[in-house]
């Protein structure tokens, strides 16, 4: 993976590895979502000539946010 990511992206990707703590798991999920969004927006139009579906990405992120709220209520 390091072959395709610049140093900053690699460091961000590495932060997505989990420790097992719920708070850190959610931080990792959102870090990966943001990293995916950044890279997809860069690659989609320039390298594979497709339009990145930002609405789908926003809706998916909203699902994760709602799941996070639900898990907080279940404690």
C-alpha cells in the first residue's frame, strides 16, 4: 500500500489500525472514511475518469455517525 500513498496519506492510513478501545475504533472508522474520500476525489476524475459520488459518500458517513450514537446509548 505504501507504494501508492504519499507519506502523509500513509501516516493517516496507519492511524486506522485498532487498539480495541471503542473510542479509538470510531476514530479509526472516521479517519479511514476521510482518507478514502480524499484519495477517491483525487483519483476518480484524474486517473479513472469517473465522477466521484459525493452524495453517496455523505450518506454513508451519516450512517456511521448514527451507528456511533446508537452504540453510545447502549452502554
